[in-house]
């Protein structure tokens, strides 16, 4: 179950009870800009915390911040995932078609975010995140996962070469994530990450998804595929965030 707060420019999951979290929309501004991120949290009265942002290089590298100083902004180099038990941290993931994922174990008090594009998804970033959370005391049966707005299979087409690459690692999900389209395929990245969450021990009732396509929904979202080459002046990124 999800909730949309148009006046506050974000969407949130009802599964992540006990923490503050959400996924911003187009109206919140371009989250590539650090100042826009800071202003957003000030407007929502989420202050006196450390903002942790990832460099995001389409890897499955997951980091754990060593120490947090309230009020700072830290950029985690060469990371596409970050987990922590620190209550003073706001973890941020930035996207414009890739799948932003928020994680929360309310029993262990562990949160995480990850950037699951096609490269991270085919390498099973979901598994890496869950394993990294376990090193901090989390348990898959207790972890809640929210898969944020991303490009849908209605718009995400891939060629035969990428299809073959996926089949090398994800053939078991072929019927659930691919639909033939001309000489290529439609790919459902959200469904793939949903299936990977289940495969790695997350309970079905603990997984939330959103019925939006960032490429289709021109009113709510930025989209790399829709805007980056044809309308670069309109392009930006949304963010997902979580804090305890």
C-alpha cells in the first residue's frame, strides 16, 4: 500500500512504519543538486541529521558509513548501496528510471537504500543488500522492502544482446520479466527485483511496489529514457530516502 502526498511532492510506503521515508516526484525538484536535497529536508523538518548520498556507478558495491556527524553531507564513492544502524543518518538514492529500493528492519534497527539499474539487477544487488544488512544484525524475515517508481515494462525495451546477458544470470525469471517486442523484448526491472527479494528470504507481505512508470508519467517523474537525449534541459533526477 502506498500513499501520495502531492502537496509535499513525495510518495511513501505504508510498510516502512517506524521510520521516515519516501520517493520524491518531479515537483520536488532536481535531486542531482545537493542544495535541492538539503532544502527538501528542511521543508519537511527533517533536520539535524547527516545526509548520505551515493556516487552510483551501476555496481553492486554496498558501503557502511564509519561515523556520522550531524548536519553534514557525505558522498559514498563508488557505491550503489548503503546500510546503517545510525539513527542520525538520512540515506539517499537518486534515480531517473532505475529502481530505487528502501530497506528497513524494525527489529534490528537497520536501514538501507540501493540503486538497482539493469546492471545492478542482473548482478543481484538485492542479494548483496540483504547480506550486508545481516552483518548489522538484520534478518530477511524482518526486513521490509519498498521498490520505488521506475521505468515500466511498457516503455523499457532491450535488444537481443541484453536479453542474452540477462538469461545468463536470470533465466529462472524469464516468463515473469520479459515480453517479446519486435526484434527485442520488454523488460520489467521492478518485477525482477521483487522476485529477487522473495528468493533471498523477504516475506511477500513485506514488499511494496508502485503502479507508476517514470517514462510514461510525464506529470510526476523525470525520466532518463524520455528526456536525457531529446530534452536534456528538462532532465533531472528524483530521490528515495529513509531515516530512523
